C-alpha cells in the first residue's frame, strides 16, 4: 500500500493518480482538471444531463455523479483516459458495444487520444434511468402458487418463493404480506443459503409454528401461498 503524503489516503499503487483536495461541486471538479480535458468533461456532463433531465448533480466517491433515487452514473478524469461508472448491470447489457474499450465491473474507460463516444454515453445513461425507474416502481403484482412446506433446522419450516427476487425487484431481500392457506403473515422473502436443484440461489419465506398449527399443516404438506409486496 502507498499513502499519499498530502491527503494521507491509502492506495494500492505507488503514486497512484488521484485528487487530494475536497470537491463539493461538479463545476469545481472540472475546474481542477487540466485545461486540455475540461471541454471533454463538460461535454460528458452535458450529455448525461440531457439523457437524465430529472437527475440531481452531486459529488459522490470524489467523482461527478448524477443521482435519481440512487446514483445513476459517475464520471472521472485520469491522466490518459476518462472513465464512466454506470454500474455492472449496464456494462453487462452493453457488453457487445464495449469491446473496443477497457472495462472493469461497472466501469468503462475512454482513452483521451481517441474520440469520446458521446452517443454511447447517452444510450447508457438512458438505460440506467429506465433501469432505476423500473426498479423503484411499486410492484402491485400478486404471486399465487401451491408448494410443499419444507423442513428447517430446530423445528422450523419454510416455503420456496419460485422467482429470482434480484431479477424481479433488484434486491436480495423483500418485505411482503403473505398468506398460507388464507392465514396472513407479514415477513420477508430472503436467501438463507438454500440452493435450488440446479445450484442457483433459492429464495424462501418462513412458515411460523403458530401458522402451521392454525392451518393444520406441517413439513411435507402442500400449502397455497399468496404473496404481495409491502
């Protein structure tokens, strides 16, 4: 590890490129960069702003950031390139269009000695806005199915939720209102280390002992499950 003698931050590489000062606005960030790349950064800013007109500008992780319910995209300047940070979902979606650029998880680098693909930045920003808006929409869908009550440790029990909640809701845990054979219960659908037969992540919701007693069912019995998001 290398510690910068000016700002005392630790970095993996010796003399790693970074900014030591405190940045509070995107205007300030751009003004602190070399004059030769300031127009490029301003154009990136304008490109993102046009594609995300409802986003708020801020500084996050010491980088210019556009925020709309959550961070949409960051951008930053380096010695030989500029980077955008649209997130891993976006880089995966646009993978076929990023083959000529250096990428890492959620990051794309554009070399300063080549034209900056502003149209691509526009497309990725549009995609991020749509992705975030859809993820934050209230989900009114009702999930109704029959399944077998599964045994758990220490006399517990659960049922499988037969959907990938990360794909459905963009998160790994969701609060729900459920009913088991008509008996109501408010709880959470989560992953507790259980796997599906194909090895994929299995999401479950517990069936409490008092509910099993009320409906007269135990592990191995079939139960009708109805789930709505809270």
